[in-house]
């Protein structure tokens, strides 16, 4: 299709081709664009060079030239072209957007955001394709840099501009929302505050908000900064400054604005706590609250005798790991790997008391002698309050088999709070799953109620939560720190009533919210689990339900999904099988998941439907809890009664492969008539599933690496 003389000129002026710089070269420009669309970029570039030589460096030609150079990876040449374009037209949104794309290619994120913002500021009613592309490129670069808040802001803007013409920004937003490691507060769709009625600064506030709605966030923020100086302490001004600063990657400014907002007396306590929590989450200073992960290296005179000692000492437990997977590149693997414990492992865990459970002091890796290096032990521990005690315990246990005066190497850092709230146990192999869960729940309550309140935290000015809770000025920051702890715990699927912690510190609890007068579109997803859902209308319940599902907010999903299932008035509006799936996927533990499966099976039976999908779900859950007897029954039922149903054979095969029970190249169950039922082996114990298992971070059998934040190329 030929260029239309009445379509916008590629130069970005906003004028139509017929009245702009390319009016007399329309035919030649059409050939160039056709070549680009046909993936003949090198040919297009040659044609552009000839046109520029004949007709001069017109903005339309410079725009297409820079775009082609960027797509070909000719970044130095593109830089020169963009400089020439900007020199001729400094405020041109196309030139600025191309400069933003080029800055992203050079990892100049700050420059890219500034260029894009200038492009948005100078848009005059027309969105050029290069500006739209630049928004997406900046968003992806922000993601790669780990700035989720700013990336989501750009993707939301791009999705709004795209409408139904481009699904990519929405898809990427969905993928970010599904990542469990992205904190819920960063998944919020923060909405601008409205101007209060009757204020003298209403016109200036409205002008700044209009700039923000156009995507000119820096210009809007600068206008609001002027207002904030003139009219300090205004919630609407500070909230909008905080939102906009976060979206343009100015974390320091966003932190300051959210903290100021949280201190205002007219801001409701729950809103103030969320604002302060977001500030703590974004605060770069909070990242310094870490402890070193240290490798202590001891020289070993005789590895064979040392191995004999380790295998005979009841305070040393062999780690069930594949040693070949523990070697560094170009290095031989260790000869053995052990846990050093603070006490021997009890003979049985059937009636195990928490006080009798051995704690892992550290990991020991024994390496043999090499021509260029002595035999050694690498002892991995944290430099926390147990650091010296752990080293002393190793020396005591191994005595003459290690040479003292070890070397210490810092292997990395661990967040201080994570280190303090993580415990490492070595449970007896026969400890029943139900008893494991009881012990973990007891321990979690212990560390939350006694250990965390005594940690000195930078976010609380170096005070402990117990000290800060007693200071009226630190009440909101302390509640915010608890909220972050609570949201993180929910993300990890852990159960603990954080109102117990609030009560223990004499702080206000988070209680049930009456939904009367609440806007289902605007209420924070963090507050949704507090709503009295029995009083929510069907329409609002569906709105809330869809919102929390899109954000993968587990606790909120469970809270609303139960009510959705309960209401027969929603039978024709919601696929309740999908609702059961959501409940099972987001269950707080195996017992809850199994109870949802039981309800789903009963509902299927009452409706005369096959329970096969729920039997598959139950099998996966019971495999994760090592319930071998029930797994065997489920496999037999599935193979003898339901294997011919669509999807059952493949589903069973995939589950058995994921848990390592059959090999990936095995024939899917049911692919042969009369095949014998597959014998189900017990899954690996949690301790065996990772190099060092901890109750709060079990590795799923057959699981892969934790999902990365960077999504588009996954490089």
C-alpha cells in the first residue's frame, strides 16, 4: 500500500505528508518504507543515503535513517544521525524517542527516561510509532534493571495508548503480575489523587494532572513540586508526586514523597501504613541491612580419615546431593558434603519435640588434594551472632583433622531479616508430614513473636520494632514493617496471624472492613482480604475477584473465591471449576488444598461430571507431601477408570515426570491398552530436594530455578 499524502509525515512534526518536508519525495520515501517492511533494511539504508545526498538531510529521512540504523545494531551511526536530527529539531518527539531507544541500547536508563519524557511533553495530538515503541523499549529496559514499579508504569501507559491494537504490553503486565517474587505493593495500579474542593491551587493542580495523563510525568512532577513548596502538607499533591516519581525511576524522590504522605494527619491509618511500606520497599538505604554469607576454608592433612570421622560423628549429617552438580566451572567436585549440626539427629521423629530438633550450623564441603592446592574443607555459614560459635563447633568436632587459622571469603549477602527469620533443621527421616507442619508453625510463631521484635532495623532508625512501637513518631513505620513481613509471608505460602505480632507490640490490628461505600475498582488489593465479602454485591465481588486474580494475590484470591463458590447467583457468570483450580493453586498448605479438592470432587459428583481433573490435582498434592500409599491408590484409579478421558493420560504422565517418578522419555500412561499400573515411588524428602533445606524455603521435587524478573528475552 502506497504512502497516503494525507497521513502524518514520518518526521514527527504532526503535519501531513502533503504539507511537510517529504511532500516532493513521497514516491522515494514510499520505496524506502516498503523495503523496511520487507526486512530489506540494508537496501533501505542505501536508498536513504542517496536521497539525503540528493535532497539534503530532511527530518523525515533522518527519522527513517536512525530507525533503520538502530534496528541493524549500527549504534554509533545511529547516534550521529539522532544528534543531527535533534540539532535540526530539538523538541521533535520522534527525534527524542529515537534518542531514548538509543540510550536504552547503551544502558543509559536515566537518559532514556529523560528523552522519552521530553518526547511525551512535546507530543501535539499525534502519537508517532517511534514514540510508542520507545515506551515499550524503556519499559523492558527498566524490567531488566529490576525497577518493577517504573516498568509497570510505562507498560500501563503503553497498554492505554494501544487499546486493542497491540496485546503485547498487557501480556507482559500479566506475566509480571504472575511472578510470586514481585511484591504485591509493586503490582498495585496506583491512581492519581483528585483535587480537593475549594482549594486556591486547583487550577495549577489540574494543569499538572493533565500533563500526567498525557504521559509527561517529569513535567507534571516538576509542576507539583512547585505546588508542594507553596502549599506543603497536601495529601493530593504528595501522593501524585510519589506516584510520578516512582514511574520515572526516581526512587529517592518517591520514597521522600510517600513518607511525607504517610505522616499526614488527614491520611487514614491503613493508607498511611501502605504508603510507608512502599517507601520502605523502594528505599535504597534499606538494602544495606544485610549480613555476609561466608565461606571459611580450612586446610585438611588427611581427607580419608576426616571422611571416616564425619561418617561416624552423630553431629555430622551427610547431605543427600549429587556431588557432580556442585563443581565450579573447570574445578573438580567435592569428595563429600555434610551438614554440621548442633546436636545429633533423634532416632525417630514420630513424637518429636521442637527442642530436640538439631539445627544446621553450616554446610561442609570436603575437597581432595590437588597439585596446586592442599586438601580443604569449605564451611559455608552466615556472619551473624552464631558465626564464632559455628566455627568453634567445627573445630571441636574435627579436632586434629583440620588446621586452624582458616581463610574467610565473602560469598554474598543475605537480607538481615531473612537471616534472622530463617531456621535450618535436620529432621529425622520418619517425621510424619503432619508433625512437620505443626513444628514449622510453632517455630514460625516463635521467631515472629520473639526474634523479629528484637532486630535493630535501619528502616526504623536503627531501633528494634519493640522500641519503635513505643515511639509515637515511629508507629506508622513499625506497622509498615509488619505489613511488609506479612505480605512476604503470604507470598511464600506461610500461615501466621500477624495481628498477634501487632498485639504483642501494642499496635493497632488490621481488622474486618465494611464494604459500604467502597469503590471495588479503587480499593487497594492489600486491603481486599479484610473486606466482609458477605456484604459485597455480586457485581463488586466479580470486579474484586478479577482484579486479585490478575495480580496473583493469593490471600485475596482465597478470600473472594470461597464467596464466589458459595453464591448460586454467580453460577452463570463464573466458571467455578476455574475457581476451584485457583483455590487449590493458592492454598496456604497441603491440608487446605486437599479440602478444596474434596469440595471440587463432591461438586463434580453432584453435577454428574468426571472427577478426573481433581484426582490429578490430588495426586500432585499428595506427591508433594510424600503420601506414598494414597498416591498409589490415585494412580491406580486414574489408570483403570479415567485414562481414556481426554487429557488424563497426558496429565498423569506430566505429574509423574515432574516428580521424577518416571523419566521424561517414558511412554505416557494409558498410551497402551492394558498397561500395568505405574508403581509410585516415594518422592525425595524435603531435605534431599536441595543442598540445604529450610522449612520456609523447601525445594519442590523436580522443580527448576526460581523465576527471573527479566522476562522478554529471558537472557
